[in-house]
C-alpha cells in the first residue's frame, strides 16, 4: 500500500458533518481512501508527496441525473427554441429514432466521451439513465452500456410512449419483459410523470413494478407544469423528485417533510427557458436539494456541474456553500450514498478519496468566476483521472 500526502491546499472543503473550510491543509490518501486530513504542519509522513500549489480542494461532484446513452444531437431544435419555439417532450422521439439506428460501438463511444468530459470537470460519481431506446432490445442495450460507464444506472423505459404501440401494451411491456431484461444492469426505476408522458396512476404502476423488482425509485416531476409527480414521489418514498420547476406550496411542504430529495437541474431550466426551480424556497422550508446536469441531447446538453453550481448561486438565491453542498452531499443523499462505506460527496477519513483541485484559492471562485473552467485535476478513489 502506498500513501500519498497532498500539501499546498490553501482551502480544504470537506463537506463532511463539519461544513467549515480548513486553511493551509494537507490530505493523506492510502489505498484509494482518505487516511488523514488536517493542518499541513501536522501531516504524517507518506511514501509520496504532491504539492497542489496553494489552491482549493473540494469533493468531486456527484451528478445524479443524466441521460448519456444516445445518438445524434438536437442542435437545430435548440436553435429553434432560442428563437422562440417552446420545449416539448416530443423531441425525445427524434433521439429515440437515432439511438435505435446506432451501433452498439457508437453508443458506447458517445457515452464514454461524455463520462470522460464530466470527469475532467470534477465529476467523480455519475448516475445515468436509459430512456432513448423504448423497445426491449434497445433499452437492454442502453442499460448494459450505461452500466459500463456510470456508477449507478436508472431504467427510464417510461420516458414517453413511443410511436406505433398502444399505451396499455407499452405499460405492460415496461413493467414486465422490459424491466426483466434491464434488471441485471440497473439499480433504479424512473418515470416521466408529466402531461404528454405518463399520468400519476400510470407512474405509480411503473414505480411499484420497479420496487417489486428490487429497484429504488426516482421521478421526473413538475418539469413542464404543475402536477401530481412530486406528491407521488414523496408518498412512495422515492429517493429523488427531479426537475421540480412548478411546485405548489403543498409540494414544497411535502418535500420538506419527507425523505425525497428535490434534484434541481438549472442547466435544463435555462436551456428550455423554463422558470428556474425554487431552490431558495425549498431550502428555507427544510427540504434537501441536489443539483445535477441532466446531460442529454434535448433539454440540457452539458456535463458541467460547475455551471449548475454557479447558476444556483447567481440566479437561484443560494450561497456558494449551499450550492456546493447540493452538488455533493445533497446529491449523494439522492442516490442513497451519503453515509456508509460507499459514501460519496464528502472528504472524510476512511471515505473514498474522490476530490478535485481548483485553480483558485477558494471554492467561492466557482460562482465568483462563472464560466471559467477552474477544475484542473480530479481524483477518483485516489487515482488521478486522465486529462
Ligand atoms: O430530463 N424530461 C424528460 N427527459 C429529459 C429530456 C429528454 C429530451 O428532451 O431528450 C429531461 O429533461
């Protein structure tokens, strides 16, 4: 076992129970885990020494909402939207057609490219979903590819009802043979509970089938308008309700009173010209929030968690600490990984050594210098990511 001591840490934000920032700190990593952290002057000896140049270190980002297995892009749709056309879930069908037509290698390469792009920008834990196959073979292939590149995978066969199949028949397929086919590759089930996708009772049916198969629950809720998705997520104890743009006071109270994390997707809100999710109101009510990229070719084609953090600070009323917490530990809670031996989203002794180095003296610069790619190195389980 080789231990490495990292010194020259101007500010170490552990995001552990003590949320404070340590100054002039050091970190020892051994066997992929954090062995020691504290003041630089008290750091123990180690086999190797790395000077990080008086810069800031914080946990790697935990991105809990992405759709990375797809082919093609929808730049033309985006351009039309920026010229005034409304976002509609119907665009999903364009990506479904391209994904079904793509080879396995093409899909694998596309997903791996985005995973590597995210890692270069500090993401050390990533969830991704199926949902651009929407037939048994392509959903199974998507789930298998997703499992090869992501830390945890969600089955989103219930994204929309694809063209050419009866609604009831499709629900039977999703909750029966399709679920069985993807089951070896996935840990979660999700449903797009929205007008134009699945209503509350259909969503309940999908989620309960997933639960019976041993999967955790997630819900796309209140993205395009108000509805019953958030209430359903809380009622069923889903780990996360994602999007949350159109929340009633009752929804906010329910999230605050339940165990479901509200996962907010600010890059998607901007890219679809939807109202930004009410992050401040959720926090003030006592809810746990997460921030995620929702990287996908239709509504949010970015892997940048730093962009989401900066937006949450500059436009959604969060402090820098609140936004960083939402993109790390809050997000870890949204995938059931906040505590325990496999915990992510914080830097703690005994925990997995997932961290990033900013070319800045403090994490405040993430919002103070928006749009500047500040992450210059990322370590995942103690190993430095390429790039
Ligand atoms: O999370 N809301 C549904 N699914 C994706 C959008 C997918 C698309 O437009 O291709 C989302 O925004």
